[in-house]
């Protein structure tokens, strides 16, 4: 989902599958500021069910949802 975070910045909440980060070794939710995103690659992979902890309302971390998939 793309929404405003508590600090008022437009951010993306996305399921992190893995990559170069050593800070998290397993898939989990991550928050990214849109102002810091470039060179996006859309993967063909799809999930059969929502990821654990998915909150379509944005929960306490997000408000004013702009886009949700």
C-alpha cells in the first residue's frame, strides 16, 4: 500500500522477500519512503493469500491510503 506515514511522508508498505540486506534474513513487512525509491522492478510472482500481519486500513503506521494492491 502507498499511504502517508506518521511523519507525513508518502511511503510504501511492502512484503520484503529477500535481497542484499543482512538486517533481516526472513521475509517480513518493510516501509519505504517513496522519495527514496528508483529503478523499480515488478516481479511476476503472486501470493495466493495476504501476507501475515496485512492490515488493509494501514493500522497505526499509515493514514490517508493513496493506493492498495
